[in-house]
C-alpha cells in the first residue's frame, strides 16, 4: 500500500508508471531544464529511465520520489506541481532530499512545505537519523528554501567538476523549523490508495 503524505495545501504519493506524461512535461519545463538539466531538455528515453529508476527505488528500498499535488480538488488528484523525494547516496547510508518543481509552482513555498512532509516520513517512518541535500552555490532560491526546512550547512562537496553546498537536517532541526512555520506541519501520514484519513501508525 503506498504511503500518502499530506500538509494543509499538498498531497504526496509515490511516483507511478501512470506519471510518465506529467513527469516528461515537468522535465521539459524551461525553468526545470535550466535549473536541473543545464539547458539540455531530457528525451522521452531519459524520462522513462528516470521513472524506471524511481519505481525500482520504491520497490527495493521502500522510499523514493513522491509526486506532489495541490489539494485543490474534492475528487481525485489536484494540480500536479512537481516531485519531492528521497535518494540513497552511493556508497553511503545517508539519504538525500531531492526536488523538481515547475515554474508555475515556484514562489509559493511548495518545495519547502513538501520537503517537511518528506523529511517527517524519513525520520518517523524510516528511522533515518539525518538527511542531506546539495545545492549549487548560485541557486539562491534553493538556498533560501533549505533553511525553511531546518537544514544547516556542513561543508561543500564536489560531484565531478561541480561544486555543491552540503546541508544536513536532523529531527530536532525539522521540529524547530515547523515550530517557526506551523503552516508547513505534516499531517500524520497514511497508507492506501485514496485514503485521505490521516493516521499515526508509528
């Protein structure tokens, strides 16, 4: 049964095979192409490969990327905003928080709000002691966003020729951030397709 995460404004569920079209549209949003793919739009094959990897992560690890929707519909899923999720860093036991949101969703703090829900799942559902994220030094939007989730910079890391700021968040940091922004508070997460009844099963 899939994990359903919710906040006051958002609903998150694991990415699924049916998301291929919306995921490809997201990956080819010019805002995303410039921010994540260095100006080169992914092909259909690229999108399919990334989706296959996401589905495999959920099957093997019990976590991965979530599709993020606005809770603006009484029936079915609301507007698709982007994706937010967890990745296992290679040769490590650390989890990384990932994000990809459309330009239409930018400027509304959806990324930070969804991030708080995913981090809450990581700490309470998976029992991980910390989560990392990596941000380009020039990406001021993301640098502001990570602070709203309680992340603290712990250094820099190179990925090939690319330098990234490395941030860490632990449960106490997330709790402090949510206390400062209670509108980001996650609703206790639930399991089951179509189950919008929050319950604390942990």
